[in-house]
């Protein structure tokens, strides 16, 4: 187990370093100069000498390898640099935006899991074929809906037409209802698809027939035996979908005007604020790696066979 953890932590470090390096090189290859975009405006009245001093201050005239080394060293020390657009440390901007995105993400995950469980449970328990067929088509419908279109449609229906959820002047929790629904619906679709197929596969196992022969109800067997064995594939998929969730948060926060990482990223792209973009990408990669590491640790608790398999690999046994 220790060897497995060390290997996973090593892989996580490599992923973070690769994300940092790729982002740094891509940002350096972008056309244009962020410092000139920010400070060369005639309204500021800065002379070419002053702009040159600013370029030296921000390290823009240094060789590429020096900029890379200085940026990497700063990240390792928790110093993400300064935002050109905002004129404040990037860490301050992240500190203000991260709680909004974190709350939106956590609530969206909970809603997506609940919706996927509901679809899978009703599909597994219903005796009506037409209802099961309809439920099986729902995930395909959900996954095909663009996030930005869904957000606009929810605003149009629930805010403007039904006037149930205000978009302007809403409370802190009320303002999250529509954004959470916008993110949860497309994320729940693949989770529901995999869970339904996994439930169908597990229900064909002999232990299910034995439990039913002993007099257990179909619902009891589903919740006590089948669901636990069907969850591991869904957990693995959930770790992969976390990256899609972060990407959807960027669009969702822009549509609903939330001041989270998505809005911060949008502004950084518009002003070519490389320091902010670099920090956001590395932070998103760190979140993705952390979630997948937690999935790897939780899955053996649900399926002990995986724990035995990893123990045999760590001991040098056959795969």
C-alpha cells in the first residue's frame, strides 16, 4: 500500500509539473504583449522608458529559461506572482474567487450524484418497460445539451417566465440554484449511464439470485448488495469528469455573473494576464489530481478485491 501511495504521489507531481510547463510555454507563445496592452494606453501617459522599466520589473525581458525558473520557484514557495490587470498578488485574486467556485463545484457534484442515483434506481426498480426505456434515453439527452445554452434556458424559464428564482438581487444560496442545475445536469448524464449499466451487470451475478432466493426483496438487495458493487466504475468516471466540471464552471460563472475562478479566467484571457492563467491552470490540475487520488483510495474500501490486487502488485506478485 505504501509503494502504491508513493507511486501515485509521484505521478501526481509529474502531472502538476507537466501542466505547469505546458501552460508556461503556451502562454509565452501567445501573440501580443500583455505589458504593452496594459500600459501603452495614451491615457496613462507613460513614456517608453517607463514602460521598459515595467518590463524589467515584471521580468518580461529576461531569457525564457530564467522566467521559467523564477516562475517555478515562486510556485513552489506559494508565490504566484502579480496580476497585470488587477495590480494585486495573484494569490489574493484566487483567495477571493476560489470559495465561490468551490461551493458551486461541491453542490453541483452532490446534485449530479443524486440525480444519477435517482435515474438509476427508478430504472432498476420499475416494472414498466416503457418507463425504463424513457429513463435510459434521459442521460443521452442530458449529455447533448450545451452548458451555456442550458444556463440561458434556465434563466429564461425560471427567472423571466415563471419568476421563481431571481437572477438579480438573489440571496447567496438562492443565486446558486440555477448555476448548480446547469452544471449538474450534463455531469449526471454519464454517471447515470455507467451506473445503470453497472447495476444491470451486477444483478446478473449469482449472489443476487441467492439473496433473492432467501426471501430478500428486490429493493433491499439493490441497496444492500448491488449498489455497493456497482459504484466503483462510477467513482472512477467521477474522477475523470471533475476536469469537465471545472471547464463547465468557467462557462456557468460567466453566464450567471458569479465572481469565481471562471470569471477570473475570462478576465485573464481578455487581458492576457499570464500570471493569473498560469495559477488557475495549475490549481485546476491540482484539484483534478487530488480528486483522482481520493478516488483511488476510496475504491478499495468498496471493493476489497482491488485492495488485494494492489497488495499483490506492491509485493511483486503477478498482475
